C-alpha cells in the first residue's frame, strides 16, 4: 500500500535554504517540492497542488508577496495555506503578509523545532478543514435528500388531508342529518303519544269495573313511560346540538328541588321522601327548566328502583361555596359495569335487571350539570341501594 504523504512546496532563491528545509521535512515523512523563483512556484503549484507552501519573500523578479497575491486570487489555489519565510521582522512587513492571505511566517535563520512545529500545525489544520468541508458537503447532501423526502411526504399528507376534510364534511352532514332526524322523530312521537294518553284518561273515567280498569291503568303507565323517553331523547339531542349559549341566571335550588319532589309519582309504590334541608333558599347559576329536569330524573330513577313502601333519603348541604345534593335509595344497587358506564348513552345495565330506556337519563343529567359547572357521581351503599351526589357552585 502506497502511503499518501502530504506535499510541501519550498520556494527560495537560495539553494542552501531549500536543501536545509527539504532535509528537515523529509525526516518528518513529508513529500517536498522546491522552486527557485516565483514563476516556477506558480507553475509547480498548479501542476502538483501542494498541501502547504513555504514561500520566501525576498526573491529577484517576482517576490513572495506577488506570488501570494496571484495564488490567492485563483480559485484553484486560493485555499492552499502559505507560510512566509523572511528575514524581515518589521511589523508592517508581517501585517502585509497576513493581509495578502498568508497563515503564518517563519523568521530566518530557521529554528529546527519551530519549522517542524509550524509546518505540522498548518498541515493538520488544512486536513481538518478539508474533512470539515467534506462533512459539510455530506450533510448538505443528506439535508437535500431529506428535504426532497419531506416535500414528497408533505404532498402526500396534503392529499390525505384533503380526503380527510372531504370525509369530515360528509360526517358532519350525516351527523346533522341524524340530529335533525332525532329531533323530528321525537316531535312526531310526542304528538300522537299525548293524544293516546288523553284518550286513555277518558277511558279510565268511564271504565269502573275490572279487568278493563286495570288494563287502562297499565296502558297509562306504558304511555307515560314512552312520553318520558321521548322527552328525554329530545332534551338530550337539543343539549348536544344547540349553538346558542345557555341562559344562566340566579336560581333558587331549594325551590326547584321542592317542585321536582311535588311532581314525583310516589303514590304508585307507596314511597316516602325524607328530605333533610336546613335552608330556605340557596342561589346557584343555572337554567330553571334544565335544573328541574336534573332533579326529576334522579328522583324518578330512585322511584323506579326502590322497593314498594320504602323511603328515599335526600339532603342538601353547602360546604365552602359548593352546594351538595345527596339522594340515597334502597334499591338493588348497581353492577360494576353500570358504575363504569353510567353516564354513557345506550349503556344501561343493572345488577338485577336492565333499566328502562337506553341509559339516556343520567347522560342527560351529566350534560346539563357540565353546562352549569357542576358534577354528578353515583356509588353503591351498604347493605343495599345507591347514592347519587350532585354538586354545584353556590352564589354567595
């Protein structure tokens, strides 16, 4: 394997100086070229492309300054480092050399150690500079490749995004169509159901004997349940589609809760409500109709699952500007699955039996309370039953 030696061009009009420098550098395993004048130096430089030039300043004809100026003006030789060899130590002469592009200077007569040290230093700097330049070129090439890849990826992503936007528009249209259908079908259901309920009420007044009276009562119960499901579905759809802001205002939660209790159908199962309430009035930010829907739904659920003749316990408390309503029944309680999915629509499940409807009631309650800045939680109680906690910020 042939060793790739660094090439050093020595330019001096004195042969003894050339021979001395050549001997010293060859001992350091360097390939030495030599020239006796400026013209010869330019010719050898263009042919051999040395790694370093040791250039004497004082030469007959073309001096070292002129040679340096020509080399630095040529793009093919401008990066070759030049060290001036000079007997001149005046400050102005040294500055002139640096201004022309020289990297260093060595004063004659030569010092053996200094000569070797400076030559090795600038050869090493040149090698590192070339390595850095090569690395930069590789990095630029990699960056160009990555840039091209990113442009291609961007165009692909842009294309995918356009498809997603179109798909999203279609989904939005489908969602609006679904919502419009839900709202329409609920309105259409309520009208005939209200008519059926009216006729059933008339029948109940005219039928005095069994079994007709019991049949009519069962029809009334089923019709009321259907109307309840339709109203809840309509309310849930409205809450999830209305674009206008909820009209929040100061509402007396005690009054709203008492109205919900008065409208509760307790007599059908001979139920009692034990309401612990030390307050005559508690103000919250809410919408009266929606807040009453919350309490009515929670109370209706308790009635639905409470055994006949039992008591539903309720209390109202204010703790650090937070109103807490607690309701506890003595029903069968809730399964683990029900507790996890209690506020998800269409996930009704109970430990002993499925609840009526599709689980939309508590989902609607949670949606309303979220709008009011409130919250709801449900847990089991010992030995049986469920506990519902509703919290809302109180107005001082």
